[in-house]
């Protein structure tokens, strides 16, 4: 009886392992292909031919090289686009966290007229597609001279990420005990000091989760960068990836190198902060 059960458990574990391996291969397959393409030497004629779709597919290059990465920085303004994405994504993350923390603390710890209506409006704002906001944003930004600026892009990106981070932080702040804050109030601490010295340190996993999600949302957003920017001084990496997809430049290796470097920062951030990200999202979902 026990041997039969042990065999069933082994078979179940084996199928689970096979399924997990299949999902892993399916998920990592495109990245592996991109990496192989990025280290495959380019044919000199590729820079002159109108298209390179007749290029033979190889599973691994016989002479791997990193020249494509050097060509990416030398022949394409990749560094400028990378700088713009970093500035806009970081600015959006900081702005979203600032607005979300102040708003979430007010919603959780204060009772005021219109509180429920504001919460509903925040939820509705999160569900509105970004494309609906384009015309109002274009009109407002044109009036204030924010078109084709980093500040304008940060403000536009925050319209999509700030409501989500706010709802996440409301759920997270709701799990924190009031007793610690009440003790601090007895010692003479004000609300902002309590938020800065007590609530935010206790909410570090939630802050990391909200900040990373805001950063990733901005890093991958194509719509605002496409419609609110007009020069390479402000355009972000998704715009460059679109140019690669259209065949500009017309080389496989350089395009693959650009895609790899565009995905690398987000992948590194996720791997480094994976535990805190998961803990923050799980804790924020405990109580609403």
C-alpha cells in the first residue's frame, strides 16, 4: 500500500517537474533566441540590403561576438533612449509613491466627507484606458509647454501608475497596527513624522512592490512616449524597439542586442527584489 502511494507521488512529482520545465522553456525561449541573435556576427552586406529575411537560421553561431552591442551604441542613439527611459521611469516611480503614500495614509487613518466617493473615483481612474486620456493630456501639456519634455512624460505616466500604487498602499497600510502610531502621538509626533519615521519603514515591502510596478509600467509604456514626444532627446526605448521592428536599422544582431539591453534592467530589478515584491503584493492583498 505504501509502495504504491510512493510510486504515485514520484510519478506526480515527475509530471510536475516536466510541466514546470516546459513552462520555463516556453517562457525563456524568446530571450534565448534574442541572446543568440545578439552574439551572431552580422554579414557586411546586411547593412546594404533592403531586407535580411533570407538569412539562414543557426541555433548557435560558430563565431560568437559582442560587436553588435558596440555597434548598437556607435550607430544608434541607444544611450540617449536608455537615459530617457531611466529618467522618466524613475521620476514616475518617485511621483507615484509620493502621491500614493500620502493619499493612502489619509484614506486609511482619517474619516472625512466624500471619502468613499474619492475611493471609488480612484478605482474608476485606474480602470480608464490610457488612450482616453490622450486628447486631454495633449491639450493641457500644450497649454503649459510640457509636450516633448521629461516632466510632461513623468506626469503622463503617473496617470496610469499612481492610482494602482495608491490602491496597493491603501491595502498595505490597512494591515499595520494603529497602536504604534498612537504611542508615537502620545510622545508628540505629528502625522507626517509618524508617516515618515514609522509607517513607511514598516511598509518597505509594499513600497518596493508599488515602486517597482510603477517603474516597470513606465519602462514598457509605448503609447505616451509615441504621442507626447517628437525628438530623440525625450523618446524612450519602446520607440526605438518599434523602429527596430520596422527594420531601422536593417540588421538582426543590432536589433537583438537592443532588445536584450532593453529587457535587462527590468529583469535584474525583478530578480534582486523578487522576494520583497512578492511579500508586498501578498501583504497588500490580505485586507482591503
